[in-house]
C-alpha cells in the first residue's frame, strides 16, 4: 500500500512540476518584468534579424560569384517565416544572379529556396514547380544532397494537399539519399516530415517515434531551434492523444528553449497557441484565454495567418461558451477575414481588371466618336481610321502569334519533361531486369553445381553402400568380415549425411532462416574438446595435434553449437590437407575487446588465386586432401556465415608452401 501511494505521489509531483514550468514560461512572455516593462516584438523584424541582414548586405557588396547567390539565399531564409515579401525579393534576386552565372548546383539550391518561400505563401503549385526543377537539375548533374532536399520538399507539398501516400513515398526516397550521405540535418528534416505524415493519418505512435528521432538529431547538431520545433510537435501528438500532462511537459520544454533564441517568434507563437488549446481541453478557461490572447498578439505582429486563424477559432468558441457573444463575434470575424484574405485579394485584382477594361472601352468609344466627327468634316479621316484599324489588327495578330508560340514552347517543355521522366523509369526498369537476370544466372549456376555434387558425391557412396549390402545379403561373406563391412557402410552413410547437412546448413543461412543465440561462454573447453575429438584422425596420419591456450579464460559472445561446428570444420580441414608426420596447433588468445581462435597447419599453403575464392560456396581449390578424404567445398563457406552471424570475422594467413593459419575473431564478453 505504501509503495502504491509513493508511486502516485511521484506522478503527482511530476505533473505539478510540468504545469509550473509551462506557467513560468508563459509568465515570462506575458507578465511584466520587475521593472514594469512588457516583452514585445519590434514590428515584424527583430533587431537581431536587422543586424544579420546588415552584415550579409555588407558582405554582398564584396563578392561577385556563387558566394553572392549563397548570401542572397541566406537573406531569403532569414525572413522565410516572418516577412514573405522580403524573402521573395531576395530569393528572386538570387535567381537572377544564378541565370547570369550559369552554375547548375547553385541553381538547384536556389530553386529549393524559392519553392520554400512559395510554400510558406500557400502557393503550392508554384512551389511544386520549383521543387521539381530543383530535382531535375540535381539528378542531371548528380547533386545528391540537393536532390534529397527537393524530394523531401515535394513530399511536404503532397502532405499539404492531403496526398499522404505520395508524400511518404517521396520523403522515404529523400531519407535513403540522406542516409547514404550521412547527412544528420537532412535526416532531421525527413524525421519531421514522416512524423507529420503519420500524425495526419492518425498513426500517433509512429508519429511520436519519428519526432523523437528528429529531437535526437537536433540535439546531436546542437540546434536549439530544431530541438524546440521537435518538442512542439511531440506535444501536439500528445495533445491529440488527450495526454495533456505529457503535452504540457513537451510544450514547456519547447517554450523555454525557444525563448532563449534570438529570433524564433514564429515557433513561440505556435507553442503558446498549442498550450492554450491544451488548457482549454483541460477546462482551464482563464489560463487558456490568457495564453491564446498572447499567441494571437504575436501572430498578428509577425503576420502568421494560420496561427491567427487557429487562435481566433478557439477564442470564439470559448467566448461563446462564456456567453460573451460580442467578443465571440469579433474573433469569428477575424478568423473569417484570414480565411477569406486570399479570395479578397483575388477579388480586388478582378475589380482592377474590370476597371481597366472599362477605361479602355471608354477611350475606344471616345476615339470612335472623334473619328466619326472628323469623317463628317473631311474625308481624309477615313483613311486615318482605316490605318489605325489595320495597325491595331496587326498588333493583335502579332500578339496572338506570340502567345501561340509561347504556349507551344511550354507544351514542348512539358512533353520533354514527361519523356525524360519516362526515360528515367525505363532505365530504372532495365537496371532492375539486369540485376534479376544476374541473380537468376547465379542461382542457375548454383543449381548446376548442386546437381553435380548430388550426381557425383552422392552417387558413389550410394553405389558403395548398395554393393556392400548386396554382398552381405548374398550370405557368402564370412562372419568375421561382417563387422568390417558394416563399419564401411556406416562410414559411407556418415559421409552422405555430412554432405546433406552441409548443403542444408548453407541454404539455411542463405535463406535467412538460421537463428543463433549468442551468450557469454568460455571457448577454451570447446576448443580443447574438439582437439580431443580429432586426435584419433590426426594419429592415423601421424600428425601431432597441439592445444595451446594463451589465456586462463576466454569469455566470448557466441552460440555454443555454431562455435563447435566452426572449430570442427577448421580442425577437420587442417587434418585433411596436412601431409603425414606434420604438426597442427590450436591456439586461443584474447585482448581487451576480442577473442581469437587460431588453427595453424604445416600443409601446402594457399595460393593467391585460391585465396580469392577460399570462403566461396562450392569452392574447388588446387590443394587436395593428403589421405584420400572427401571435400564438398561447403565447409569454409558455412564457417564464414556462422562466424559473421555471431558478429565476428574469419580470415586466412598463408604463403604457398609454408602452411596456413585460419583465425576466428569473436567479440569479447565484457563485464559478465
């Protein structure tokens, strides 16, 4: 009972600390300081942003190459979330410089920057055109990093449009590129995108996993802005799961980090609105209103329409519940005004077009009236009127011809892009077909080799067993020879069983069905027991088998059965290929991290040509067994697969004519 109450008390304390952290963070932003001053944004641009712009503009006057484009793109990036007009000004300036310089890499980079600005403006079709162009340039010139960013941005546009299948497909392609490049910043962007896609599709557990990955990447890069953004998104997922305590804990951490950054007001605004929504879900109406009003104030100062719309929507609902309908109407109107801002702009432009059209028609009517008056006065006016009409007709025809030609060029470019895309798909399909054909050829070769083994290595033993069995069945074998014939039958059957076992073991590893259980074991007894096992076979060839443990204990992380099979294979080969009267040494040693098993013989050694295929499947080497023993060519292949499955390595050190040493390296069991 005491333990249960203690656990409950700890949970309560953690929740109180979480709430206090959020309140303190909000108070720092909302409540006046002890000097009676209130924290406020200086318009839409912070002093830090203005200083950075001034420094970059000063550098801009000193350069005239690709560095100039990079500075302009940096200026656009500086204002991408706070001043869209200024950001677009700089990124279009950079685009003009790119056209002048003609460097494809900076052009691809600039197209990505421009697409991000269009995306933030909500112009998704234009943003998509920029990202597709960036991808085309990057693919053509092999700029993998810019291609990865373009793929990630294309996936983001599909996410905004609600096409989550294509969004995930493009982001996963981007993730593959960034993984190959080992680009931690790119991996962070991909984790954020995948988390947002999973959150939008309701897969909250996967969304949390992706956002936690993004948090780890941000912390590894020591990027506090990215860390605050990842924590904010983690809190949003917890909020959707109605886990308000964890949501507030994440928002509190994000807010504290964001407030220490020089110009991260857009993130602070988003966090405050999410905190307000969480308070509202907890029915803490007064706290929710306080935080939402502050978030709305910041959003209006910066010009973040999405945050203005979200804060106004929640405040309208809250004031409606409080029956303060006048304030509820104010916030509802603000929400509708933001929703309709784009349409209002379109309407304004349409009105301007109608007005311009009306003025043009008015001028044409006045000209027509004037021409008619002049016609009545003198006949020469007709010639002037006809001349003006012909001139206007020529202008119209030229304009229509130019427009048609421009449309034709656009259509040609579109068709070229389609053909290039189809060409890429065809090349990809051809590459996949070649790879499959090579795999089928390898499988066919392996099948042929297996059939040769079955036809040759199994046929002879089966024939021998059949002949010996017939001889015994005939009854003409003396009683004293029956045991010898039976032993020959058993030995031949064991040879066939070993061959089949080797084939099955090799296929089991190739198919990925082999499962090893690696635990801490002392390998000294295993090696010693294997040496005793092959002592008789060695003595039959007058070979001296030495066991030399160089340590008192050798704990390794390995599978016991697999390790025994590895040691047996290596010792069997050493005995099989060693001449009569030679020595074989089995040695065990270790260092701080690894444990080593060495099998050294005084056989013929291995040539450089044989070294290349030593551990291959069905390998046939130039060296032959010295006692007429049989070899399938599978033993060393199985050894390599088993050792690697235990996270180890195996190799051979040899000079032709000076014997060979096979070394098995395994991870040492430390602290066990």
